[in-house]
C-alpha cells in the first residue's frame, strides 16, 4: 500500500480509523487503504511508527553525513542579519 498522505480520521467502536491516500496518474488524490488501530493500542502503534521513522532517518544521515551540514550552511547564507 502506498501512503502519500492521510485522509479522514475517526474513532468508531473503539477503533481509530485512518484513511490513507495517494495521488494517482491523473493527479487525483485517491484512497489507498485504511489503518484500523484498537483504541487501547493507539499510543503504542504511533510511538512504534515514530521510532521506526527516526531510525530510518538516522540510517540515512549515516549514509550521507554531509547533507545535514550542507543544508545548514545553505540556510545560513540565505538569512540576512
């Protein structure tokens, strides 16, 4: 399932329902699926996804250590004092 964004979110019958969306070839946003998380597990699932995303970001930074410093240098050059 490709997820490029979040559509509607609701909490019904003890389930957090999150509609996932993506842009199709015609440039239209379409539903790609739905995540259904039991209410008692929402915090655990969201924390797990956040930790996984942070881990991936760390790995990307390890593989390209200069990208972060280059971005900071570019943003400093563009600022006026």
